[in-house]
């Protein structure tokens, strides 16, 4: 069965970038068709990524805090894990949010089509649905096809004991012993979840450090915590071979910190990054170009080499973050509407939702050194924070990176409990070209962790209330 439909803007992909673009376009009065294979909008982020992982990480945090409370005179005892209820809670969160997006889509009169789409030409999509095939003619298309977990074909074997991040979020079981391959944010977050639920977790990373994109003074705080909670973290080490074994997988290693002999794990989680979904889209029937890294080539307005097609989100390039995709979606819609816009943020925040969390925005200290920028760096230790000490979480650090000549804030780095909520102040400061004096003179409430932002800014000039540094003679 085939039928034709016409729309002003077609959005291919219902993730955070796609549905944000579709909703904004509908609010501006455009006739919009949103296409995704799921029953409701949400994409990988809501169905299989950001949201379910944060629901599980919240549970992990409760478990760890209950354990830490013994030091404060409160003993809750060993937690009893009902895995079915944990799964149900995660699913309830996902269903509530995706169902809400479906309702918002209908309220905005967005034509939501559940199916998979390919380009027939620069002006038409062919969509396969459960009912048949639909041809959608559009004036403009916003391509938001997202990404998927990277796989290493030479290492992957067909086994129920080998998982990617999507599999891991289903919580098939709590393995007695588990290996996480990859020391990036996804692997460390999921490793944290399984460790809190009772698994003995090892992490193996080929690079010399965890979280290579972040400043290592922040990572050091997290790594110290992870080494306490996980069995082993092996750096400068790789996996060379997997073998099916009784009740698990025998893993062979090589590298600086490789075990002397193969180790058998009940589950092996591969978390080595994500790759853009650029296949099976019919891009060859358009003028869209793809670069050597697999990303679609776009300009500042997110327009591709095809005047009718825009591209946003993971498929448009790094960083692969939901909030970046959403703002690219807004820019693409504004560009289609004829507004003079460009996607050119000074700061895209990144958050690693481990415990403690790491967050940064703007330039990192490492990047400033590589670019030979003349900057001042000040770091305020949370050991001097009253609120952090009262919560038993004074292992954090707040860092401000500012331009030496003007004092303009160029970057913010944080590690500690809940810093994902704090980084927004840093983003605003960078975007508004605030100086360290602006931040230092802005009155922050006491006692809060946000005060550490103010005191770090004060430290750029060499002094702050809760840190004493004697003056040099």
C-alpha cells in the first residue's frame, strides 16, 4: 500500500534534537511531519540512553549514600535488591516521559509517523510503516538520525555474555564478575550502576587515562573513588581476544597493567564510543556529503550541501550530546524560517554522571595549554566548603579558567556531588562574557556548594575567605 503526503518540514529522527526541532517548527506555524521507528518521540536518549541510565544512577547513589551513612551513625544494613522492581522503575520513568512527548506532539498537531525512512530524492522521503509505504514530499528536511554504539568486529562474538550499553541498561542480571571495556563516560556510568548493585567490576582502557577529554585534576578525584568501589582499573591495556567459557567469557589482555593470564567474566560490556547513523538513509540520492569520520557536512546554520536538507545532532558531529542536538534543531528551524542565525556557542557543557560527577564547559586547562593561551587558573577545594563537609562529600574541586589580561571567564571545571546542576552557572558566565570579578561579586547563598564558584573566582586574585595563602615578601 502506498500513499503520498506533503509537509513543509520533515524531521527524520525523533530524538532530543529531532523532536525539539519539530516542536519549535510547529510552534512557529509550519506544517511538520516527524518520523521515528519508536511509538513516541524520545530517541535513544529517552528510550535507551540518558534517561534510563540516570534513573539507575540515582538508585546507585542511594545505595552508596546508605553505605556511607554508617560513618555518621546511621546503619541501614545491606540493601536487598529486587531487580524486577528496579527494571519496572526504570521503565516507568521512560514510559512517562516518552508518553508525555507523544501527547505534546499531538497537541502541537505534529504529524507523527512511526516507521523507518530513506531519501528518494532531495525533496522526498520513502517511509516504511506497519501499514505499508508512504511517500512524503517536503520543502525542507531536518536529518536527525543519531548514533549507535561502536563495535569492534574482530572482538565481538555471538554470546549472551557480551553486551553493549543498550543491552546493559536492560539489566538482564546482576553478574558476579563484570568487565567494562572502555574508560569513557558511558562505561564508567554503567560500571558504577552494576558495582552498586553488587557486581565485582573491572575496567580496561587502552589510553593512559580515564576520560581523556576532561582535565585530569578533576578525573583524579573520580578515579580515586572508582578504585575504591571497583575491583580493578587497568590503563594502557587492551583486550585481544574473547572466548566463550562456562557461564561467561574468557578475556585475554595485553598492555602495561594486563593480568598475567586470561580472566573469566560473567558479562563483558563494550563501551568504546558511538558512531553516526549514516547508512541506509538514501543519502546517495541527495547532494548531502559525509566526511571521513562519518559525519554529515554542515555549515553554521546546519545546512548540508543539499539546499533542502539540514542535519543536526550526533550525525552532524561532535560532541554527541542531547542538549547540543536540541539547540542545533532550534537553529535549523530558525534558518529555514529565514532568520539570520548560526550555531556558534562559546560553551557546550559536558557532564559525567558518576559519583562524584564531573562537569565542564568552555575551554579546559589542558586545551588552554595546548593553544598556548595566557590564562589564570584557580581551583577551590571542597575541603574548605562548609556544605560539602556537612554532607560528607568534601572530595570535590571547583576550577575557574580566565583570560589573564581581561579576567574574562573562558572555562569552568567541576568534580563533586551534584556538579551537573552547578555547571549551568558556568555556561551562562562564559556565554555572557562575564569576568571573574563578576562571579566573585555575585552573592551566592550560604551554605551551598554553589559558593565554591564564587570562591574559586576570588582565588584568581590570590585570596578568598576560606583559604589562607600568605603573601610572598
